[in-house]
């Protein structure tokens, strides 16, 4: 993204922090978690495991996904999936 904007990675990170009040990783993970939440509720993904949904939402590891999900929602993906 910084290359497309022709700015340094550091400057992009500072901008994201200043504008959103979150660090770059949390900012990006917010979009990924929203994607995962929609898939966890989508009947088309009912047969997907939680880790498969994490991978579909561009997370590279189970632990990173679970940590980010819990940090941003205060519940686990498994608990979220069970909410009616």
C-alpha cells in the first residue's frame, strides 16, 4: 500500500495510527475479522471449520486469528458462531 501511495512504510503506519487510533496490524486485522464474522454467520460456510474461515479471511495462523478475534470482539470465534 505504501508503494502505491509513494510513501514510506513508516509514514503509512504513522498515518494509520493517527487517523484510526489503532496500529497498522490492528487496523488491517479489523477488516479481516469483519470478513471472518460474516463468514461465520453465512450458511454457505456452515461446513467450513473455523480455521478454514480464518484462512479464507487471510490469516496465516490459527493463533493469530484467535488472538485478533478475541481482542477485537471479546469472544472467541467458536462463541461467535454459536450466537443466534
